[in-house]
């Protein structure tokens, strides 16, 4: 099974509603395993419908398996310990405060609107040209998730597309004052 990373952005009031209403959170696709007994049956909660609606509105982004490479591109750190890299760049992939909702790997995490603004400003300040000139041998040596067989310029270009999508996602979230949810599944 592969680990993928995704982002969802929500207005703060909607996020607060999901935090306070387990049934609404479950309908949205978030499950707190300690509260499953609140439901008549333990049906399989599938967030794909919610994710599709969010994606249609530009409020959902899946970066698939490129999360580790993006973290390395932005921070120069291959370690997955989020305390290793301070915010705001440490928040892009591995940051956030844990919620009570289960993800496949750990908990769904969130960034406050202020943290989102800090991330957006940090990403906007990065020059794409500087990222494109990274030494690909450092990527290979870092033994990044899903890229253990080496790096090519095509891999870096694809990662640059992911960087652009994430930068634009955070910029929109910051402009709208959204909370950003991060999930590893």
C-alpha cells in the first residue's frame, strides 16, 4: 500500500462545525474511532463524494506519493520527524495540529488560517528557478519515498508541477481565510 497526502481547505466555521458534530464529520468522511458507537451501524465512511465536491471547487488537492519529495525539495530534510523542520515550511507536508479524526497513517491534521497565511507567504517567496537547480544526486542520496531508484530531470519537473499546485492551493486558502486539513492515507 502506498502512502499519499492530500489537502482540504474549509472556512473556519465549517471546520468548527465538523469538530463539534461527529455525525457531520462522519458524513464529510472524517471518523473519530472513539465515537463510532454513536452510529446505528458501523458503515464504511467514504470521503470520496466529499473530496470530489471539494475538488470541483478547488478545495481539495491530492499530491499522491510526492509528499516526501516535496518536503525534501522545500526543506532539504528527508527525515519525517516534523520537529526537525520549523514552520512555516515544515508545515507544508508534515505540519499541523492533530484532530481526533483518523487518517490511514496517523490523524488528520490542520493548519489555522494564520498558519496557512505563513505557509502561503513562505511558498510565494521561493524562486522556482532555485528549486530547479537542486542537485539531483542529493535527491537520490536522500532515499525518498517512491524514488529509491534515482532521480531524473523529468521527476524534478513533475515535482515542480506539484510545488506549483501546492503553492497555489495555499495562496487561495490564505486569501479566503481557510483552515487547511492535511491527511496521509
